C-alpha cells in the first residue's frame, strides 16, 4: 500500500475534495480492472471518455478519483482530485508510485518516424554483447535483461513503463533503451520520466490521421527534446531537414550525427553488398551486416550513443560488426532457386522509398524487383496513393494487397492506393486482395536472381480483418512458398 499524498508529488492539482492522507492500492485507468482501495484516473481517450465510468469504478472499490471535470454526484468517503490533464497526472503518479525508477539508471529514448525500433534494439544488442544487463521497451518486444515480455504499443502506458523500469532495477539492469512515439509524447505517457539521453532519427509522412498536420506531428516530437534535463544528451540526425529544429529549445547537451554534413559523429559508406556494408567512421573502417543508407544512419546513431554513454570506441566498433538485423527490418531469406525475399516493416512512404532505393542500389541490374505492399485500415489515408506510387515506380512489378484492414473494407483501401499509380506504371501492377495469395503470386513470378520485397508488416505475427486478429507472419509465408515451389 502507498500513501496518496506521496503519489501526488509534482502533480498539478486544481481542486481536492476529501483527504489525500489515505492508503491506496494500485493506479488504474481502465474501470473494468478496478479493485478495492484503487485510484481510478479518468482519461479523455480518442474514442472513450473515462469520466463516464467513475461510478462504475467506485462500485468496484475505487476510493480515489483523479479527473479533469466533476460532472457527477460526489459520494461520501471518496477523495476526488481535479487536474488539468489526467494523462500527465497519471504519468507523474505512476513514476512516484514506483519510486521514480528512470532516475536511478540511464534511460535513453529514441524518437522519429523511422528507425526507432532498429536503434533501440541494436543498442540493446550492443550493450548486451559488451557485458551489461540491458532493458528494452520497443514495438517488437520488451526485454528485462534476457527475459522477454510481449509489447502491445510502441510506447506503453505510463503504468506499464514504470512497472518494467522498476522490474529492470530489481533485476540489476544497467541501461535501458526505449522507443518514444508521437502518440506516447502527445498522450503524456513519458511525462515524469528522467531521460539520460534522447535520439532523433528523421521525420517524414506518418500518423496524420492522429496529428492532422505535419507541423503538429513535428512539434509533438520536438516536445520530447524540449523536456530533456540539462544533465542529458540530445543526439540529432543533422542530415534531416528537421534535425536542428528538434534541438532548438532543449536544455540538454547537443550532439549531431550525419553521412553528408559536418557532424560530431560522421560515417561514410565505402562498399554495399546484399550481405552487408563497409563503412568508415572517424577514419576507422568497419563491416556491418546491416544494409541500406537508412541503416547506416541508424548505426551511426548507435555508435554515437554508445560513446556518449562511456563505452570505448574500438570496443563499440568491434561489437558493431557482430550486430544482427532486427526482426522484420530488412530481414531476408534466399530460396534454392536463388530468389531473395526481403521482409521489412516499411509502412510509410519514406520508409518504403528507402528500402526500394537500397534494393535498386545493390542489385546488378538484371534482376526483377517484385514488391508486395498494402496499407493499414483505420489509419492515415493520405499516404495510400503515395505508397502505391513509390512501389510501382521503383519496382518492376508491384502487387497491392491487404495489410491490416482492421474495420475497413480491404478493396476500398486498395482502390485508394491505386489512385497514386501513374499511367506509365499501370501495366506493372497487380491487385491481389488476399495477402497470403499475393505473396504466393510474387514467388511464382520470381525467377533466379529476382528480389521480392514484402513490405508493411515486418515483425508482426498477425493480420487484423474486421477487428479479428489471426496468425500471419510474412517471413513464414514466403518461406512456406519457397518450400512448396522446391517440392514441386
């Protein structure tokens, strides 16, 4: 049990009805999970307003209500606390509840449109190989040292974040790397956390269904750096046109990385192959298994972060040569017939363009590039024609198919994608509604030396249609196709 007064430290409070000197059990924002002596935080969600469930929470045993408005009858023996922002209050209370674990060991946040998962995951790999106990909070999974937990969001809710940070401390974890999404920042999930450092990757078209405008999306990302303490470092991709803007108002120590511009940490690509890349960083050559210019940016950020956290440069570069690609990020398999299939999470126009340009850069010119791609339902519709244009323009054959339609009609999504195909590219596009069949079609079209890109889902192990999730994994599907074709 905790004392409510202690949990409210640093929370901006407007009104209090009842006593704050009471023992409380847990913090809860889902009324269905409330138990005796819990604090219920009523949040205004995108689709649901938690204020509608205050009475239900009290009936289940909540003794404290945190809310932005009191539009209900107050009950005897219940403490009501009105705040300006329930999301921010929850985040600060969650940090207090777990005794502020982020302040007790280095926590580094990674934000940007693309590269968050790769950078956070490879930093986990690097520090793990250097002999440290490491934590990871990512889209793909949560790791507490080497124990894995399922991830449900890029940036989890505030209670979950602090729970795992606290667990990491219990298990002796020495460093934690976490993805920080624009949704997470906007919904104040990272409020109350103490970051040792922040990394900016890049900014391109994404999440405009949520943020409405690109400038709003950009400024939400910037908030993360605005809130870093003086003791932290802020590392930015100076080659990105928003790189300087992100650090404009930060109090943290500023550092930059780049491939093109003068920067504190600068890398140069010397040689590219399907098996990896030879780079030079600060005049030292190193081979990496990572492929593509976008991944060399990621790698440069990783090297810079490791140095800023005190690792020795030559040790960093030695480990960098051993790092494996992250699940669903330019992950490839080769069939017995010599067809290469690449699975990548590329679900934004910029990410898809980067992957296809990388493939075209390392191909000899005789191979066909066949791209299987779709767009998610109930998400930003404006990127659908852009994705289709890029796929059809940079591939020899583009197959449009379902991604996660969710509650939308799959054919409607594909119709919107097809609007982006220019007349000269129509002949090299196909529409195959069923994703499994689309992957099979790509495998049947491919011959020795050809390259199949299956984009959009990457590491995901499910497909969501009409709100129902079924097991589906792109790498498994293409591997099965290769095996079936081999056995014919």
